[in-house]
């Protein structure tokens, strides 16, 4: 049976406290979305000012790495959602398995991303590195945007994996039928997924088929 | 398998189909509509993630408002920045 969670001031009811936990997480995620919103705004400005150059620079992206990673992240989101469903349904073991699956898929995402970075490094496409020989000034701008966007996303992904692992290791979290911790960690993981869903057309698809 | 698990699996299947559609559409000669179609399909994926995975379907007004407010402000920001760059070339 799930242990009773401690109430903290100013709450006198578990239900209100849980609602506040969730609202706090959603407001935090709103601020995270604004952070990434700045990156999308930069991408939009670059594309509006230099439409042809943007498409040409995007066509150099590793489309299949990006596509595979989108599928991996969408599947990891499914695992996080299944973990919440399992915890609410009173199946702590399945909740744990689903959380670890989401972590494993996060690692797979990082592996694919790392391979992509490695190929780009070998091609000299990463600006600022010793072997960099990025073509035009615009290509350099685009690659700066790409590195900032995917780097920031990867940092969030690593943070999300740590949170998922903490939730998976905590027995009280897995046995919580309200799924407060698992639910909030899953929300964070879904945001990481949502950001990638929009990074994919922004960075990879603009130049597809060119 | 419970109804909830089945629902989530179907949503995942829909997400995969949308991903395939997004990739396929990127290779079609759609001209100026191409980025729009890409982003509409991305918004479709985002909608499914928000509604089912993030469980907005089961949330009350307060949670939906908090989530919607963030999305609305991002849209405002993108619209205003877009309006700036799109109208710079206009004769003043």
C-alpha cells in the first residue's frame, strides 16, 4: 500500500498539495518553453531574411539521424506516459520498467545524436573547432543555431533522464497511486519531446529533398 | 491490457504515422506551403502529446490555462517578430 505523503505548509489537504505540485511544474515548463521559444524565434528570423541560404544550410543536416531520433523520443514519451498509467493503476513494477525504458531510449537518443555530432565534426561542420571549415557566413550562423538548439535540448534531455531514474529508484514514487513524482517527471520528459518535435522541421526538414 | 494503456499505444501509433507524413511531405514539391505543412503536422504531434501523454484531457481549467498561456505567449512572440521581418522591405 502506498505510504501517506507528508503535507507541507500551507496545505491541509493532499489533493490541494498535489494540484499545486502539478501547477508549479506546468508553470516551470512554461518558462522552459519560452527559453526554447527564443531559439525558434532566431530560426524564424534567419529563415525569413535568407530563405534560400537557410534551405541550403539545412540540406546539409543528417536527416535520417534526426528522423530516427524523433521516433526514439516519441517512443520514450510513450514509456513515460505508460509509467504514469501503471503507477495510477497500482502496478509499481511496470511503472519502474516503463521509466527505465524511457531512460534507455533517452540514452539511445544521445548515442544517435553523438554519432551525428561526430560525423559533423569529421566533416569540419562544427563552428569554432580546430578543423572547422564551414562554408559561407550564413552556413556558420545556421550551424551555430543548430549547435545551440540541439546542445541545449541535449542538456535538458540529460536532466530529464536523471529525474526519470530518480523516480524509478524511489519505491514510494512507484507505489504512489496519485503518481505525483512520476507524473511531474513525465511532464518534464514530454516537454523535452515537444521541443524536439518542433526542432525537427526547423533544422532538418527545411532542406530535405534539395 | 487496460483501456488507458491501449489508448496510449494508439496515440503512439498516430504519432508515428504523423512522423512518416511529416518526412514524406518534406520530399514533395509543395513550394511555399512546405514549411507550413511541416509545422501543422508538428502541431498535430504536439497536440496529441499534450492532450493524451501530458493528460490535458483529464485536467481542469487551471492546468489547461497555465499550459495554454505559455503556448499563447510564444505565438505572440513569433507573430510579432515575424511581422517585423516581413514588413521591413515595405516602403515606409
